[in-house]
């Protein structure tokens, strides 16, 4: 689902949208109504409404990648650690594939 958004250069583009419920406190017993709202998922643009129309504005600031403070719990399980699987040599990788074939279990990846 998309919604039309006007960009600073005057162009109109369809951007991903979601349905958001419009709540009306005066009539709590009526059926809910919904409106299309652009998703603020673009790293370059934010979307703002003026009247009935949506406008794109350049995003200010910078994005940062969040890193976990503690190691993920699955790092302690050898079969679930992707870094360890990628670091193992071809002989060990082949041995693991043969063991999986004999056991009848395939990798979920």
C-alpha cells in the first residue's frame, strides 16, 4: 500500500504507507475508521501532513547503528554462531555437512 507524497522539487511520489486508526473520543461505540499514513522508514526523508496532503522534508541529523552491549545468547551455542561457522575451514565444514546428511537433519538456514 502506498500514498502520494509531494517532494521539495515539486514531484509527487508514492511511498510505503500503513493504515492508522482514527480514534474519536466523542463516539467510542462507532466502528473504527482508518487513514493511510506514510511510513517514516526512509533514511533521507520524513513525512509531514499539511491539510489533506503529505509533504517530504529532508531528514536532519545522522543515523547511527545500535550495537548490543552484551553478546547475544546464541553466540555460546557453536552451531548457531555464524561467525564461527564462516571461520571454520573447508574440511570441518564438509564434515559437518556429512554429519547432517547422516542424521537426516538439514540446516535451517
